[in-house]
C-alpha cells in the first residue's frame, strides 16, 4: 500500500514523495526491514477533471489535473509554508545578525560570504574583524567595496582573523547599507561539526564616535532571550555547518558530533537513525509521527549510524 504526501517545494511540478512499507526484503543501500522507505517517484497523471495552474520562481505556468482531495492537501501544504515563512521573516527581523553563507562540505574549499545586515544604533559600520576557528586552513580573504582585507596570523603562521576596514572618508552619515565580506578557506574534515566565527563589528558616527558590537556567542543557543528585557542576551557568532560529501540516493554516515539542529538536513528527503526518522518536509514528517513502530528523530548523538536520502 502506498500513501502519497504532496510537497510544497519547487519539485512539485514533476515529483512527489511516496511512502511504502518494506516488509519482505532488505534494500541493499537503504534502511532495515520493516522501516519506511521514502523514494522520489514521478507524479502520476490523475483522471479526475479539476485543474490547478501555478508557476514557480516566475517561470512558465504548469497545469496539473488533481483530485479534490489532492487540491485540498496542496492548499494546506501551501498555507503551512506561508505561515512558517512569515514566522521566519519575523524572527529574522527581530534578531538580525552577521550571517555567513553555507553549508560547507568537509575537506573541501569553501567561499564564505559574511553579511553585515546593520550598523550600531544608527551608525554606519566602519570595521569588521572575523576570527578564524581552529582547523580552518588556506585562508585567503577578498577585498571588498567596503574596504581592504588584512589577514592576521599567529607566531606559527596560522590564520587567526581577517579584518576589513572602511576608509574614514567613506563612512556614511547613517546606517543605511548592507555589506558583504568574503573569505575563501579549506574546511576541516569534520562532518556535522559547526564552525563558529566570532566577529567584532565597529561602527562610527559622523563626529568620529566609535561603538562596538561583539557577535561572539558560540553556545548555539541563539533563541534564548533575557527574561526581563525580552531581547537576546548575547549576540550570536556567525556559524557554519559542515556536512559530509553526498551522492543522490541513500548515504550512510557515522556521526561523531552532537547534532541538535536537524536543519542541516534541510535538503534531504528523509533521515533514519535506527527506528527514528526525520524529514524537513512537513507532510512526510506528519506521516513519521503517525507511523507504527517509528519514532520521531529529534537529535543525533556521537557514534550514531544514520541513513540520509537526497
């Protein structure tokens, strides 16, 4: 018996997630017997008459023939996506910080762009110092329209920080611009590790007064708030997730780090750890929650063997 869970992502034009019981055989490259197997299968054309027209990313309009039940499920999925997107936008506006592009892949070269979303209390950003975590090598910063980059090293020649400084004459009279600062480096071979880049932001007013914002919290608890003020207690350091190499289909990994933020699997179809499973797709996740003999995967601990399907 198959159950189909409609997806709300761009792949809805051609694919849907299917869920089927595997009871009589073991997949050579998949989870154990009796577990759910998620696979991506072509969407079958249905014979009922209701048509739905839509486009993704401003592209050509696509027309699907769907049953009334499928139309209702699609609407519910889209409504859920809009609610989640609105929550994320609100959270981002409330806790804007210095970001870093990712994820990165273990042992590979990564070009990270740090985004400076705002200045300090209305003052323009004047200098940004990004500390380089241990294990990151072959660091080569790029000059920016913001200002030139200077690479700092310790006595052994290891890169410790990159500093971008804006010419004083270019400092703006107000906090109006978004800045991008880029550095290229080799990622350590440490899958599922989170790299933190503590950052010091210096802002400057028109009269030369400087203020400093320290984005240095590496606890990972970026959602914690001060009970009295209702604002984040500590500014989070930019963080970069390190993922293992992957291939389409099933991938087997042994995790050697604590993984409490499963958003590192945001582009996976499903993740299995023993009898526990997780999917970033809300419809598949709801099926996991109701499937007999299946637990919801909420965290991964060191030494755990997992299967991930991309």
